[in-house]
C-alpha cells in the first residue's frame, strides 16, 4: 500500500483567497475601474448596448424584462471581451499577487 500525497488545494478555495486579498487591499475596485475604462475605450460597452437595443426592439419593450435581457446578453458580453483587455487584467492580478 502506498501513501498518497495530499490533494492540491481546490480551485474554489484558491479563488476565494485571491478575491479576499484583492478586496481587503482595495485592488479589486481599482481593477474593476480599469476594466470599465478599457471596455469603454475599445467600444465593447457601446456594442453591448446596441445589442440590447436590438433585442428590445425585436421583441417589444413590454415583452422583455431586465432579467431576461441580462440572462441573454451576459454570455455574449463575456465571450466578446477583447483578449488584450483580458491579458492586461490578468497581468495586473499576477503582479499584485507576486511576493
């Protein structure tokens, strides 16, 4: 019988720890602001707004709830964030987490 090595820390625990460190330091808010600025600069926000308008127009204002619109547009929004914006944010997080 062989001894098993301890299991690696589960990803959710690691994410919780990173998030807690980001929040407690105020870095999370700074990164959120940076993300907002970059998404506005690249036109992502305007494109998502236009897509929302198209959905509302196609279905009719009375037939679309905020929840329905958010549920439909969220996957599109996440999928269309430019790679350069994601990379910049990830680089900032890595720099923050370095000892």
